[in-house]
């Protein structure tokens, strides 16, 4: 169905792009959040990524799935966002700080809490592989990492997650 929408957009049907947005906005937001750590910034990243995708859709060759092509744009925009904020020495989060979320909830909430405390590349690797179900090869397409680097980052991410969840369980909240 995605290919049909792409053809329609390229043929001038602007409404077809809404289908692409609806189909990919939630996953794109999760990917962006794993990098930028702020819901507001993640939303900005996703909006920018969709604009970039709209402008560059004619260059989409179809050699990789649209999802991998688009999520690569999301990752690139998120990394650019981090770099811009680092240059301006802005705090990593603004507004509602996801890292301050109460971790005392269910297991999924504990994992989300740990993900926002991890390094962006590690959180991204876990998100892409375990939450979104991408293979190592697909992760390399999305991120631009080598296969060996993706495996190393994923291994380190699992270790970081394990440490964070273990440390959290040692200090229960009152």
C-alpha cells in the first residue's frame, strides 16, 4: 500500500501523503524520542522529517523499503537536533522531562524510563530492534552504522538496560 501512496504523491496527489504520515508517525516519534529524549523535541523532529521526506520523495529509488528510507531521515534529523542543541549548550530536555517520569509502574513503564536514561544510540538500537522489530541489516540501513557496529551497540544497549533496570530495582520508590 505504501508504494501506491508514493506513486500517488509523485503524481501530484497531496492527500496521499497523509496516508504515509498516518502509517509512520507513531513509529517515527518513538525513534525520534529514543534519540532526543524529549516528547516536544521528538514531535519537532518528526515534523521536520516528514517535510524532508515530502521534499525528497522524488529521489526515493525503492532499493530499500520506504520505511527504512524514511526512518533514516528521522534518525538524521534527530541527530542534527542533538548537535544543534549541544552547540547552543541547551539542556537535553525541555518542557516535560521524560527522564523524570515515575519508574514505579509496570514493567513496560520501567523499560521506557530506562530507555530515556540511556545513550541515544543505545536507546535507538533497542527501540529499532526490539520494539519495532527491525533486523540488524535493516538497522544498518536506517542508521548508517556498519553491521558490526550495530551488533556492538545493541549488545552494549542490552547491558545498559540490564544495569539500569537492576539499579532501579535496588532502590524502590516509597
